[in-house]
C-alpha cells in the first residue's frame, strides 16, 4: 500500500507540473482525496505559514505599486555600470541581495536586461553573469528572512525544541549563501579571464542605450518603510528568542509579530506613498505570490498526508540510510527540488519527514541550500528568461537535458553553500 500511495503522489505531482502554474496546487489537493480513499489520513495544512506568505506578498505588492521594485533595480543598474569589469561578481550578488530582501524571484527578471546591456556595452559575454545570477536568485530565497521556506523550516525547528530556531537558521543561511556566491563568482572571473572566454569578439550585437526610468516620487520611501519592517521582524525575533531571554513572556509570538508588522508595512506604504489600493491585486508580484500560496498549500498537504500516514514504515526503512549518509540526504533534496520547482515545497515535503526519522537538525540546516537546485532541469522561469533575453548567443540550451550553461555554476554555488552551512552549523552548535 505504501508503494501505491507513493505512486499516487508522483502521479499528481506529474499532473501538476504538466498543467503548470496554479494547477500544481490543484493537483496536490486532488491527490489528497485519492490518498484518503486509499486509507491515508489527511495531514496538517500549513495555514499559519500560508498566512504569513500572503501578508509578505501584500507588503511587497504595495511596495511594487509605489515604484519600490523599479527603484531597487535602478540602484542595481548604477552599481553594475560603475564596475562593469566585475559584472560576474556584482550581478549575482545584486540579484541575491534583492531576492533576499523581497523574498521573491520577480526582481531577478527586472535585473536581467540590465545585466545583458552592461555586458554588451563593455564587450563581455553576458552568459556567465546570467548563469550565476539565476543561481544567486534561487539562493536568495534560502537566505531571505521572510521567505516561505525559511519561515516554515524555522517553525518546525522551534516546534521540536531541538535548540535550533529562526535566528540560528538565518545566521547560517545568509552568510553561507553569500560566501558561496562570492567564491563562485571569483572563481569564474579568473577562470574566464585566464582562458580569455569573457569577450564577445566576433559577436555582432547592437548596443542599447542606457534605460531611462521614471521613478515615482515615493518609491524610495516605500523601500525604506519595507526595510524598517524587515528589521523590526528580525529584531523582535531576536529579543523574544528563548536563548537570549530578553523578553520572557512576549504578548505576541514571533509568528504573530511577523504577520502584524507586514500588514502594518503595507498600510504605511499605502498612506505615506499615495498608493492606489485597488491596483495592488493587479500587480505581477501579487498574482505570482498568491499563485505560489495555492501551489504550496496543495503540494505541502499532499506531502504531509503521505509522510504522516507512512511515518513508521519510513522510519524503519529509510531513516538508517539518511542517518548514515548526509550526502544522500542532500542529493535527495536537490533532486526533489528540481522537480517541485519550489524551495518552499521541497522544504515542506522533505524536512518534517527527515526530522521525524531522527535526522539531526544541524544536518538539515546544512542541507537547506540544496533546496535551491531548481536550475538542474532547463525549465525554470528565470533560467528560460535569461536564455530568451540574451541576444548575443552566449547563453544557449544544449541538445540534451543537462548540457546547459546554468548547471555547473549552479552546482558549484549550491555545493559550496552546503559546505559553508555545515561549517557554520558546527560553530553555532
């Protein structure tokens, strides 16, 4: 029966991927119905996590409507144009930082034309910078203090009273992903220059003029309000942390504070930046974010239903292999992530099950960057956008599934992130 239920899970995940978009969530909910008919008990739905994702999306959507996203992209363009010879370093770190702040890969789409334009103006192949930037955006979700994956993972860590929590997780995920991207970028900078492979040379390209953006008058203010809210969320989590004990019995727990602060941020942006509230639901961030909520809800519910119903069998059959080899666990997470198209979905399906099997929390924290392996298959939206936007011909997909220019830079950055995270986890605990 376990095998039948597992095949049902795979079937509905496949159906969801074939339908695409919000259909992934629909397929997850339908899969729960079939599993229940086969005798499985429906698992828990991560409603608190979904609520927090929704309020974060609302706050980011308000900032987008105020022009905040355009403002951040404009600042990024200034940085890239100031140091064009270091584009392979500045471009990935910029997309990592923007994604980490906004907890959405939408910002990377806006940065790609800028990266390509700067590269062409300076006779540099944009392919390498684009490849690492795609991985940087994916790792930015892992590092984001307000991303769905981080919030869910920290929640189950704190719930299990393992001595790990929100503060420990972001204290490891942020520096480990940053250092990994920096090392990866430096390596490819020197590698390409030594082999003289960073020049366009014979490419006949038309250099576009610098984009002139009209930044709304309150765009910078909206970004400032959002950053203040983000800092407030982090500060409250720190002062209410049981380890510090600065506030022994807080009136609001950290989860409630996150929801309240993000809704307050959205309200302040509406009032202080003169945003039309009617336009917020029509923005791209709002539509993508709410679609993600449905997808995460369906996939997480499907995964928890299978895992909870077969927990004893999994513990007796699979746990020994995971406990003996963290490398196998990291490989499983990477493979699952490239099929699920979501760091949050991979986290929700695999990480609670791994904890229930006895995998040490520190090992899971070290393996957390493996959820960013969405670049392995050449069908992720940011990857395809990079290929389509690069008109120099330096970013091409191969004839086979995995012979694309995003694979090696992505694997290097993710594996380095795991190694750095493992080292930091040893220092923290």
